C-alpha cells in the first residue's frame, strides 16, 4: 500500500499514526506540496480535489483522511478499531465528522494561517477553538477515549490537530482532560510521534 503523504500535514499524520498503532505497513510517498505536485498528474488523477492524503491499495484508491482511516480499520485493523455493529460505527463516525468540521475550521485553520501562511480567517478560527476544546474536554472528563471505551480511529482522527494546536497559537493548558487523553494516546504501543 502507498500513502501519498506530506510530513507536516495533520491529515496525513492521522493515517500514519493509525497505521503505526494498528501495525499496518504503509509505503509513504513524499509529495512536494510547495511545488504543487498534489495539483498535477499523476496525483490529480488519483484525487481530483488536489488534496492529501491519498491511499493506493492495489487497484483501490481512497482519498480523504477520515475515509482512509475507515478503509484501513475495516480492511486491516480488526474489530478493535472499527466495530461490526452500527452503533459503534456511528459513535466513531460522529468524531470523524467533528475532526473534519469543528476541528478543521478552528484548530487546524489557525495552524494553517500561523505556520504556513494560508489566507484563512485566523481570528474566526481562534474564536472557535476554545469552544471546540471545551466540548472535547467535557467529553473526556467522563470517558478515557472518544468512542467505545477504547482507542479507535476516532482518537486517531481528532488527536493530530489537537496536539498541534499550539502551532496555531491555540493554548491547551486549560483543558486538563484533553491533556490526560493526549498522554494516554501517546503511551499506546506503536505510537508515532507528531511531525
């Protein structure tokens, strides 16, 4: 399997992190984002949106980090990471959506502006970030993990942009339950350190 990857991308890190935790072997292919390689063939043929990550597994091509997590967990991760029952799947997917929406438009956007100079509304991203972290912290006050009482791809989807939030000038210190969750995740066998 090949993962078209950019080391500094939190979305690519989600996939690398899960693969490391689940002991799934991936060949990573570095993509020159500043040079625009993701917007040209052959990558634009794999993902017309011109975004990373992209996974190639034989003839199967999967784009979007959340979709790749579901694919890898379902195909290679076993029931521990992606359960067979719809309620467990729904519990996980709601956190994948949280990562793709609330976190993307707050913690991630703030980092993209601060670290990479993206033309996004940093003030709006910074204004949204405390509410997103407070919601996460409240959930983690009652739960060790985001879904099913154990590590799942939900944790792999949410963790990267939370732990990278200080790169966008978002403070994590007020969120004690988030800090303990970060420690638990970083203590898992196979943990892959942040880029």
